[in-house]
């Protein structure tokens, strides 16, 4: 049995009522033809990858395979992995009704860039603020005169 190295996570919300840690190393696993047959499409807890992970990892309660992250739920904690592109593409194909390709896959550790920006706002601040319309600041040459000029003149 392969032991998973975990990293204590700061500023991360508990998932499923348990403390959550980020994985610090990759985890390699195999998906067999039997896992593909037993898995259910459109269900992130019972897809072929989740069935294979729950079969190969010891003491696992549940596995949630998402597009970006895969969460392995133990009795006392949750461990979060980054879902690789190959596995993400297979789950998308599997949910669309195609066959899941058996073979070797790996779960990636959570990148430090994701950990670093956790709890911070995403998206940049605008470089220039958009000017608001203020009629008093408009030059006099472009101001409009309301009414007919003949009625405005004193006569």
C-alpha cells in the first residue's frame, strides 16, 4: 500500500464536514475493464475512476472525481488532488455516453499557485476607471441650447 503525503492547508473550508488537506505528491492508479463496466455515467462518486480509486486506496469512504479536483474522503479527513487533463477528458467522454478507456492514470498534487491564491480575490483591478458623465465638466462649446434661439433673445 502506498502512503499519501499530505500538506496542511491554510484557509480552506472543510469539505463534507471534515478537515481538508492538499496532496503533496502524485498517486498512480489503474482503471480496469471491470471498473469501466461497474461505473455509472453522470455521477462523480460512482464513475469508473471513483470505483477504481475506492478499490485501490485503503480505508476510503468515498471518492469525488471532479473536472478540476478529485477529493478522497477518509473517516477523519479529506485529501484533495488535482485532476489531470487525461482523466478529465475521459470523464467528459464517459458522461457523454462513450466508453471509458482503461489504463494507468495519476492524480496530481495541488499546485502551489492554487494554494498561494487561496482566500484572495481572483480577477485583476481595472487599470483605468471609466469616467462618469458629468455635464458640468463638458466644454461650453459642445453644450446644447434648449429652445428656439428667437424666443430666447430679448427683443
